[in-house]
C-alpha cells in the first residue's frame, strides 16, 4: 500500500476514534514537520507528512507511553507501509533506548528514530505542546522534571542534528509559522 494522503490520514484518525484535540495536535505536528522539510531536502516528504499526521493514532486507545506501540500496531493492521509503522513506534521524545524499553515494560523492539523521516516526526512532536508550537526546551524540561535525563540529552542532540540539516536553529519555527499555525485540514472537517 502506498503512503496515504492528508485526507486519508485524517479519516484513519477519525475512524480509530481519536478525539478532536488529538487530531488538532497531529495537524500542528504536520505543520511543524512541513516547515522542517523546506530546509531538509533529503527527506521523503510524503512519508514525513503522513507520519506526522498518524504519529498519535494510538491515543485513540491509550495516553500512556504505550500509545506509540499501540499506534504502530494500528497502522500495521491498516496495511500501511512499514516505514509508517516504524515512525509511529519510534516517535516518543527522541526515542527510547533498550534500558528505557525494559524499565517501562514496553514490548521488545527498536524505539529509536534512525532514518531522517523518523527523526523529523519525533522532533516535530517535541516542538509541539498540545496545539501550540514551542521551543525544544519545553520538551527537554518536561523530561528533566520526570528524571528522564538520558531522554532529555537525546532531545538536545536530535535538535542540534536536525537544526544543522535545516540550516537554522529549529526553535525559529514558532516565529515562522506562528505559535498556533493555521490548520487548513481542520477547517475542512467538521470535527466534534
Ligand atoms: Fe505521541
């Protein structure tokens, strides 16, 4: 199956039972990822956009750290490409290492974003809090408060790596697209 379009992704989110707030969040992450793509030319844009829209599909069922694994299974069951399954499983923070996976009791597997597309979606999500575009410090401090110091360091590293690809510090994105970017897709749907 090929990479789904914007509308197909939104339909998958609605059919899965995602709340409007989750769908608005996913569309905000899509807007941030789209801005990243203007500078990061080597990434597969369609894959990034679909991954950004679907990354939180698992929140239809669970809001714990398990939502990434659950979401990846949902995407797999929809028959969507493996690249999307992997983006969804690996999107939390800047990934989870083997120690995190064991500590959190997650099903065994690779939860570290490794491809450019996996990294862009994970980090676009780090730059969005609910429906607001934030700086990466927002995600770093949330992890530090939880005592997840390795995770916080990984977000810093990923921020530097992708800022290099983008050609500027990615914290400029909120001033480029706005703290609450216009979400055309949301306007097109009458979500409850
Ligand atoms: Fe998520």
